C-alpha cells in the first residue's frame, strides 16, 4: 500500500537536469540583454547558471545550441498565442487579443525574438523555428480574415496572401520598435491592429 505514495510524489518533482537546463536558458536570456549574442561566451552562460563549462557541455554543445534552445522555448509561447487566435470566434476580439498578446510577448522576450530574427538567415535551426512560427501565425490570421468575410485564396486581395503580408509587417514593426520603449510597442500594436481590421473590412 505505501509503495504507491513515492511514485505519486516523483511525478510532481522536477528533475535536476530540467532545473539546470532552465537555469542555462534563463542565464542566456539575461546575457542577451547585458552583452548581446556576439559578446557573451559559453563561460559566461555557465558561470551565470552556477555550473562549470564542462557541465554545460553535457546539455549543449555550443553557445549557438543554447540560443537555439532558448528560441525554441520562446516560440512555444508564440505557438500557443497563434492557436488561441485561430480558435477565437469573433474577429474583432480575436484581433485585439492577438495584438495584446504580441505586445506582452515582446515586452517579456523581445531580445530573444530579435536575436532569432537576426540569426534566422545564418543558423538553419533558428531559421526553421522562426519560419514555422510565422506559418502558424499566417494560418491563424487567415482564419480570422475568413471569419470576417475575406474571400479564401492566395490572390493579393484574398485571405492567405493578406495574412502573409500582415504577419511579416507585424514582425518587422515590432522588431524595430522593441529597441525603443514599451510605449512604442503599444503604439505599434495599435497601428498593426488598425491595418489588420482594415484588411478584414472591420473598420466601419
């Protein structure tokens, strides 16, 4: 009878390896703010995570691998937001909610996302993660546009083409203004939301 209780407790206990990996990724994100990608080293990451360089190499083979894992962790939040946008029924509310979530994520992890964009052309793994994330957002935006009455299709005035343009416009806009201030992020969000509403025919 008593043998069942330890197993139940173990399921809720985080493994030591998971704790260390999270510490490595959290440190990497902090160092992006303090030093930037080019200046930070594997030694910096290990020291910040409270482990040796050798211990870090047990989890990741290079600084690039650490950053790739950090990007992967961050885009999981983006994927959750894209799913929520696609599943919302009312287009106006879906657009407003999507833009608020975008502001929140850029406030929380803007440095990671800027780094992902910067490295997406030179680090194939990061490029694949970022492009996959964009595709999910394009699918979600397409669904919102179609629910608002925009005709399905890939012609320039149809839903999937408009969604692709909106997705990359939002990415570029937030990339540039996130280097300035949170107030700028909210201004950018309002502009992007208005353009999205206009594309959906919902501004009247």
